[in-house]
């Protein structure tokens, strides 16, 4: 049994979308693999050789995709699962681990590697200044996989404890109202002038980075490809003539309260 | 006045330490700069050309370093400030923004760019599986810049709200006892079997990744170059024969309570 092929599965983060923000480690992993599983817009970013095979799927099919990739690796395939950003942040690495835990014992001996990447909140933060320069948290606003009350509890706890927040998956067609509810909740806990950054396609040609006050933030400013960063009571905005303002969260705690 | 040179300042994230985890965008920014400011171990990672100049400084001198870099850029220099990991996460981007806010008005017109990178918690998480696969937060344990009570409040809030936590700057010679206090606090709010990951030099030849239960976690397992990830009550450990266990936080909320 020890001689059977165990294959290899590599889970790769492509970064936020600009090819110059994908690491050489990720590029080498892609060059070495034979089969590619992922949400089709991510597979479309790859420049594959003719013999490299694409197995595209829709989003919300992560667990089925993970199982198909593991089954192929267990048969000896050199398999690559791709995620945008970092595969460990609200992405495919957790889905693959979940499939391994639920799956046949031999999946645990597949040679598994996770290649990190630049996750969306880091790319958006870089464009705005340094809003994540102090303690922060990352919350997925999707309630496909957790109750909305849990999300509300976490937003409230983060606001009260002084964390800057990054929101992933802020809206979708099936969930048009949640971001609005989250912003209402934030307005109950934070001052009206706390800065909110809506970042879309950071680092790509169609990039849009918008800085606005919490009072003026509205759910229509985001789509499912937007990452939103909500400042804390200590986050600062520096106006710049003829340029976007700089937003940063000071390293030092000044004792501001919400 | 509009014709005076305003120079350029680029704040670059080198990634966790493995050169293959630095983005091409960061490499291009380094190639284009003339003057390099940073903590000396980070500058030691660069392969500079003879005409490129190093201005190394010690850590805990971030604000002075930022001001020196801005002053040189304001005189027309092509200046690069380097950080390990991502410059926006407990690193130089916030120090530069702070210096701009405090500094002379002309510093606001310096052409400023922040180049994101793979921050330590992403590299450590990738080596362990997917511990950051659900909502998480990042907390600096250094109380050089904030009171310890604020750190305790945030750890408690994060544990009670179900966030996975990544700790940066867990110990230093000046702060040998804080990590132990943080672990004691966590043990009051989380079950003894919650997994804790101590990750040092992830992706480098001297990498050490250690997975241990919260009950057994001890401050002596970390130094100032360690990033620690503390699971939530829902984080899972998958044993693997002849290999390290996989640690992941499921995408779905299962309703576990601390």
C-alpha cells in the first residue's frame, strides 16, 4: 500500500488580481501542476500550457470542488486549487481541510501544501495608507455559513473593543440588505466621522478606492468584489491637496472612546 | 514652487522572509529606488546595486526613521522604506503616515506608494492548514504603544465573540511576562484543547511551526520573531500519520460555545 501514488495538492493564492502581486512561489506552484480547480474567474487569470487542465466551477461549490481535487490527487495527480487573494482567508484552504476531515483516511496522506498570498484587505489598505496599522479583525459578512446574529455580535464586540474591521463578502444578489444593516449597527457604536474605505479591484486597472465617513457610507457603494475597511475611533484621515486623503490607524493607543 | 522636486517614497513589504514570497511589485519598487530606510535585518535581505544607499536603523526607532525618509523624499530623493511582511500590519506604513500628519505641509505632496506583502500570520497559517479560515483578528501584544489593559480587553472580547486570534510582537526582552499573562487570560475564556500555533520564520530554512493545545502553550515557546495563532472554540485539528496535524477553522459556524 505504501507504493501507491499519493499525489500532491497545492492550494495557491493568486493575490488581489494584479499579476505583479502574485508571489514567485505561487507562480512556481502553478507551473508545476497538471490539474487546476477553482472558481472560473480565478482560473481565467492563469496562463496555462496546453497540457495543463482546467476544472472550473461556480462559487458556492467550494466543498464539492475540494473533494474533486482531493480525489484526483489521491490517484496520483499533481493538482492545484486556486483562490484569489490568500487561500487561507475565507477561501479554499479551509474547504480542502474540511473535505480531508470528512473524507477517506488516505486523503490525509496526500502531500498538501498551502501557498499564501496577498489578501484583499492588505491591498485595499495599501492604497488608502495604513488603516490596518493597529489591532484589527476580518469578518465575512456572508450568512450563507453562519447566522446573521453571530455576525452582529462580532461587529459589536469589535467596535466596542477598538478593532479596525475589514469586511469580506459584503453583499451578494442573495443578500442585498446585510451590508446596510451592518452599517446601521456600526453607527450605533462608532462616531459618525469614522472613515470607511470601499476598495474594489485594488491594484488592477479598474481599481476604485473610495474613502467616506461612516455617516455617509451606504450599501450601494459595494458589490461582491469589494473589501470594506471600517476605521476605529482612533483612525485618522489626512487631507491631501489634489490627491485622495491618507487614512491610517496610529500605532499608539491614544485613549479615544466610541 | 510647483517645480521643486517632490520626490517619491515607497513603503515596501518584503514578505515573511523567503525571497519567493516577495511579490514582483515589491522587487520592482526596490530596483527603482535610490535610498533604503529600514530595520537593519530587513535591509540585509536586499540585494542592492553599489549605487543604492542603505540607511539602517534599530527597531523602536520607527518614527525617526519615517521622518528621515520623508525629509529625503521631499528633497527629490527616490526613497524606499522596507518592512518585513506587509508594511501596513504593525509596521512602517502607519509610522510614515503619522510622520506626514505631524510634519511640514510639503510632505503631503510627496508621491507616496504602499506595496503590500504577505504578512506573517498568513505564512504561518498556510504552514498549519487554514486556521484563519473563519473570522479572525490580529493583535500586537506589545504594550510599548498601548496599555496592557487595552490588550487584555481586546483578547477577552475576541475570545468571547469567537474570533481566531493572531498575536504579533508576542515577547521581547523588555516584556518577558506578557505572553504568559495573555495565555492565562485565554485559558479563562477558551477550552483547554483549543489549538495554538507557534510559527517562527515560516517559509525560511530555519522555520519552526509547532501546534499545541492551549493548556500546554507556554510563553517560552515564542520569541520576538514568532507569530502565534490561537484557535477559536470551533477550530479543528486533523491528525496525520507521520506528519504534523492540520489545523483549520471551518467556514461554517457550528454553534460551539466557549
